[in-house]
C-alpha cells in the first residue's frame, strides 16, 4: 500500500499541464496501436490457401502371379502379405498378426491357401509342393470342405482387396491371347 | 528497495507515461479498430460446403488394372455399392420404408400429374408447363389436356401401325408429349436434332428406320423425304395457331407420296370427343428405347445412339441427386431448357425438373439464342440449361462493361474473391446492390424468382467453346446463380461428370485451352482412364482416354475418344 500511496502522491505532485497528451498522430502509443490494427486487418483479409488433403496412397496394380512370384509376398523383409484362394490373390497385410510371420496362419503367406482353408488345417502338407506344377484343382474335396472354403472366400472379399490372380507357371498371359 | 522493486517502478512509470499520450487520434484508431472487428465477426459466414469435400471430390478404387487408372466414383456412390440407377418410385400404398422402383419415363409424367407427394406445405402442388411465343407471349398448358394429347397421339400412331416415331421438332411441349406418348404406347422414339440440312434429315430417318414423323411445317423437307425415303408411312404436322385453318392433310401434287398418311396434331386432338383419352394406359412392358443423334463437329455425320429407358432414368436420377436436398428443384422453380432437347443432357434435366414438379417453359428459339438474355426472353426462369456459347457471349458483354471503370472492376474482383475464397455468395449489401443494379442482366428478374442455377455442358467432339473456371466464377458473380458445368458424350445419357453444386473455386492450373475441370463423375457413372499413346497412368497420377461405365451409359461402357486426367482434387479434366 505504501507503494500505491507513494505513486499517487508522485503523480499528483506533477504540475498541471505537464502530463497533458501530445496532440500529434504519431505518438509512440498511436504507432503501437496502428501496427496492431494493420496486422489484424492484414491477417483477416489476406487470401487463405485453398484446402488441400494429403495425397492418397497410389492404387495397387492388379497383376497375375504364379506360385513362384507369389512366394516373396509372405510379410518378411517388409513385404506385404498376400495369399491365394481359388485363383484370387488377396492382400491380407491388414491381418498381418494372423497371416504374417509368426502368426497362426503364417504358412499360408505367399502361397495358395485354398486347400488349407477348406480343410481347416494350417499344416505344411496342405500347400502345393511343386511351385512350377499345375495349380491345386481341389477336385478331391468334399461338400463340407468346399462350403468352408466358400465361407472363407466370402469373408476375404468383404475384408481384403483382390490384388491379382494366381495362374500356374507358364500360363501367364494365356488368358489375354485366348 | 531491491533491484526488482526498481524494475517494477520503472515499468509502472513507463506504462503510465505511454497511456498519458492518449489523445483524440488514439480514440479514433481504437474506435475504428473495434468497429472493424465487430463487422468482421458479425458478417462472418460459413462456406456452403466444407472445403475438404471439395479438396477430394471423387473416390478412386484401391486396385487398378494394368494399363488403366483406378476407377473413380462420386463420393456419394462409393465402391462396392451399385451406382445410382433409378428414381426410387414409391407406388401408392407401398410401405414407406420399402425400396422404390427404378421407374421409367411414364413415372415422370405420372409424377407431373400427381404433384408433390412428400408431406409438407407444398404437398399436392403441381408444376406449370408453359410455352413462350415470340418475345413476351406466354401460354400455359392445362395438365389434363396434355395428358389427353399424350393418349390421343400415342393411340393414333399405334392404330395406324406406327412403330418407330421420329420427332423432328424444335424445343416444344409437343416434342416432350410425343416422347411420353411413345413410352405409354410402346413405340420407339427417335429424337432428331432440329434445323438440319435436308440430306442430313433424310439420312437420319433412313439410319433410324423411322416409319412415322412428327414435325413442324416449314422446316421438314416433305417432298425430298417422300422421294428419297419410301419407308415413311405417317406424317403428323404440328401446326401453330396462325396456320391452323389451312388444309394440311393434302399431299402436295406430283410427289407420288400416296403411301404417306398425313394428318395434323391439332386434328388428332380436336376430332375425338372431349372425354376421350383422359386416362393413361399402364402397359406392363417397359418402354422401348429412345434413339438420339449426337451432333459432332459441323460436317461430320451424327452418331446414332440407342438409349434404353433405364439409361435415361439413371441420367435423370443422377441429375436430381446432383442438387443438394436443401436446394433441389421444387414447384417454386421455373426451368427453361435453353439448349436443344435433342441433347440427352438437356433432356435429362428437363425430365428431372418435371419429376420434381417444377414448372417448365419451352421456347423454340432459345437453343439458337446468342446470349443468355435472349435465351430467357419473355420469361424469368430460376433454373436454366444453357449452351456454353450463349454463356460465353453473356460473359463477354458484361465483362466489357465491368472492365470499363476502375470502380466496377474492383467491385467485381471483391465479389469474385468473396465467392472463390470464402465459398459463399456475397450477402446483400451496399456493394452487392450497386453491383447487381449496374451489371446483372435485367432479364433475370422477377417472377417466379431470381435465376439461381445454370446448367451447361461441354459436348465431347462437338467443338463447343470451353469455359474456364474464371469464366464460370465470373458468371456466378454476374448472374448471382450457381453454375454446374458438365462433360457430356454421345453414348452417355445426361452427363459423364459435372462440377459440384457448391464448387466456386477458381483454379489456376488449367491445362487445355483454359478449360475448367468437370468435377467428379455423376452418381450414375464411374470413370477410368485407359492408357493412350503418351498418356499413361502411373503411381503419380492418372491420365488417358476417358472410359465411362454405369447405368446411364448406352451399351454399359463407352470410350469417349478424348484424353483426360484426374486433378489433385480428384476431378476430371481434359488434357
């Protein structure tokens, strides 16, 4: 309180007229205020850049795989995870925990998984051994197994993208010429 | 006193000193500043559409075929869902929640008669159908009378063994009635572009194998046609009031056209009793195809395209959907097709207006009018479908006037930036009022309201003048109406792609001939670009020949023959 009294007394002691405001436009106070006004006006009126969204990831090109070219897509070495069901290649990278390395279905990654899904078995012997041979025709499967596979296919079509088709080695480009 | 107290004292003294400088200027500055802030905050308005919705207008498919771009679809018709194909017609008595039928042309006329079905203040309201004659004479048609005409004409043609009905008429209510008569009486309609050279008319009749022609005297080369096209069986003259008294049924001497049965529209309507033809038939089969002739560059032969009824309906549905619900056409609107009805784009818009129970006016001379003011002569439409040439002419005339003084030029650029930057039309105010009274063409006037929407379309291969986004923006400012610019092609009913209703942006990066982009594909079509020569789709961008698929495309898929690319905001543009 002492301080306040002291300051009031100090201001009161000033002779009349000594503290009267300068009448010019360009006093320091006015300059400060003017610059604030200019800045605000400018930021209000300056053209705003048009809204832009980040570019989307480019589309995956649909391609034709053979069992051998599909093999690298098993999720290792930062590759995406693909698997084939009845000639259709699905990108199951989003389900990496299941189909990727270390997952319960890891055997299917980069392979034709039709027989394994139909039989509900994740074993090695469900996969087609001969990568350069013909595709698994699945002709020996029973009704229940085909039904199970159709169920899987339906789920895959709902959840994952079809990014290509699987043909036997040597059959690439055949369809186009037919 | 410590050093800190000293500092405080110093600060106190300097602040007191600073504010001691307050004078009359300071008060003025502060007052003006407060006024500016208040004005900015109170006049601030949200844009009509969220800017992000314009920043990415179409949706690409996640997988693309080699040699092609991804498939692009409107955000409103996502991948994995069927494209929009129908009008969702609800039959009376059907459950409110059940999915409606796709509908066909007949449902459009039934809707015209029935009036608005949704509950609300305008329930039951019907649109009016008008004909503009000359410069100011407007005739209103009675809807029940038009229904009777549809019935009598359809029945007449059918009874005389007609099957393929060529319509060679200017924009008129009779053109539309014949089209509806064909849909109700299971006839094939062939719409010929009007005002063509004689040999072109004969060749179009021959290619379409028409056996009946509905046309107007004075423009149809009857003698020539009879001589060169012997398959013609029936001719119906649509004569106007002034020449009704003449005997049109007489076949000119020496033509040998005794095989042709000639009658007039007016006689067919006048002869049966008044009560005849009051009820529309409801045949179970879907209406037959509608054949259209697409005019290419002058001198090139027309493309003949057969659209199924479903194609046309999908086009109409897409046009109805393209206008946001809050702004859709209603009985309060007056639609004027100021472009030829032989274009499926104009036809689809007209049918959309009819289906929305908007009033529709026909002016036979407006497709050829030099500018918008002439095209809308005698009537004040709220929605107009105009050709780019007329719009460009209006733009040129008005801009010349605006650019003549500094003040008007500045006013225009302020209006433009308000529209393009803020995404919202400038509110009524001193500047806007001055601007309107000085430059807005007077015809866009009073009844039933002011012009609010302009449809216009680039026709692929027809050398229509291109409109740049600057011109489109200028047109919006000049007319105070929104402008939708569409890309149309021979094999696609309605439009392939068209700009968003709320897209007012001015884009600086236009490639070809200063032509605006065409927005995303309509909801009834999907677009992809197939590699062509040097134009290839890569991970960086999509380029190539425009391919359209969907329910509005004749033959399911059409290659347009022109090269386009997808811009960064996922809109389609020509290269």
